[in-house]
C-alpha cells in the first residue's frame, strides 16, 4: 500500500472522466479522498461506456473511482452546504470540474473557499480554461480533439479527420491536473501558501501535440495541411515511420535508416535518407505493397535479424495476455464494490514506487457507501443522520463500509 500522500485529505466535487480520474491518482498514492455526489448520484453512475454494466456499476465510474470514499449530499440544501463546508475545513485539496461559475453559484467557488482557508489547494478542470471566449462552451473530449488539432492529424488520408480511439484529452488532462495538485501541495509544505490549479481539455490536447505543433510553428514554410497520409504516422515523420498491413495483420515500423530496411526490401536501395523526408508517401506506398506479401511473423523475423525497430499491432485480447503487461501488474483484478462484490479488472496506477505497484484499498464504491462514516467523523449523531436521510439531504448506500 502506497503512503506517499498519507495524511492528505481531498474533497472531490467531480463528474464525467477527467476530474474523477485525476483525483483517483491521489487516492492511489495514499490520500484520503472523499468524493461528494448529489443524492441521485453523479453523471458517471447513470451512463456507461459501451453500455457495459458490471454488478450494477458503469465502466466510467469503475475506471475512475477506486480508493475513494463516497458521500451523497444535496449541496443546494442549507444542511448539505453546512456539512460540505465542514468537510472543506478539514481538507487539504478541493477539486471540481463543473463549468466555470457553477461552483460559485453553489457557494463553493475558489474565492469563497480561499477566504475561509487560505492554505487550501483548489483544483479546477474545465473544457477550455476558467475564463475567455470559450469558457461557457460545453467541454467534452471529442470536441476538444476536433477544435485543437488531434483529430486533424489522426486517421488516414482517404477517411478524413478521425478522433483517437479513446478519450485522450480527458486522460492526459487528468494526469496534468494530478501533477498540478501535487506541485501545489509541495509548495504549501514549504511555504504554507494555498494555490489555485487549473487544467483543461484544450491545453491537454495541445500538450499532447507538443512535438508536432512546435515543428509546424517554427517551420520556415509550414505546410498548409497536417492531415495524415496512408501509412506514415504523422506529417512530421520520415518514411518508413508508420503502420503497414501484412498478409495476416499489421506491423508498426519505427525510425530506421532506409539503407537498413533496404536489406530486406531491396527496392528501397535507390532511395537516400533525404528521400525519406521529401518522398515519404512514395516510399511508404512501396513498403506497404511489399509487406502485404508475407505474414507478420515472417516480416518480424526479418526485421528482428536486421535490428529494425518494429512491433505487431495488438488488439485488446492480445494485451490482456501480454507477458510484459502481466509482469508489470498493469491490469489488476479485485473484489468489486457493487452489491455482489463481483471481481472487477481495472487498469492499475501506471507508476511504480520503490519497485511497488499501487494497491486498490477500496474498489469503486456504491453511492453513499461511506456517508454515515464521514458524517460520524464530523460529529453528526446517528439520530441526526437519520433525520438528514429522511429530509433527502444525504443518501446512505446499501453496501456500507
């Protein structure tokens, strides 16, 4: 069990993907995370990726809510607001990812909480930043990929712009938000000073393209289009860098001198390394035609012998059985937090510390599973809790821990 953030308490007012995933990182590192949801549950409890439900829980909830305690609380009620402010008083970090202005209307915006507790770390995630011309637009991963270049450089020329096959801006934005929170905590340990931390889908999408954007912005004559080619993996790469179909699958071929690849694909011997840039599509078409003539295994053996960097394109079935994935404990199966505690397999925390992988102390919990426990820590009596439940101010989960 990791204790890097032991003693840190995080109060999370998050929904959807980016915010909950960011705060999950802190829970993995040992922070006490209390996630606050309305009595009917946050959005991720009512929608599931792939329409796949596991023991009554949706996938978005399961992949972003381990190592968190759950309290269901009506923030619009006077009693609910009072409870939330008591939780804020005991927190080191408050995190939220509502559209700019929503938390202010509820009375939990940065300015209000910073006045109450100057040492507080206030972390906010949004679509496009806390202010500016886009601030009130709906912020969602697909829209960010479309607006900020990720979609334009992905896919193949014939198909036109395509999104990455996962919510990549959400995932990267979560990592950036967690990084920002930890940096702010580090400064507070030295100075006692609180901090506002902001992350956005927009800047996550741009940051993912740092190499590509820097190339384009500083090119003497930037290309008018940065759209994908048939095989080359990006507009700023030389041949053969890309993905090619074989007789029975696909191979990714990484950076290598054309002279090395010419030892197994003889037709390439007429091209120079400069041609790899200026005639990339032409060379890639030639490589594509040749790789279709043999199986992935046959080409892999030849490339391995020629010390050419390559990899088979694996699907999820292959990933689940991949020996390195298993060795690194990158996927972990634990007892679930649903009614039947059905085992659930999750993607593990992606970093090791002193050679150790993070542990799942709490699987993703049912709504309000720790409501009574958390209220008890605030000194609320059992009779008072029963009254709050009856009035609809709080919800108490069936599977209590």
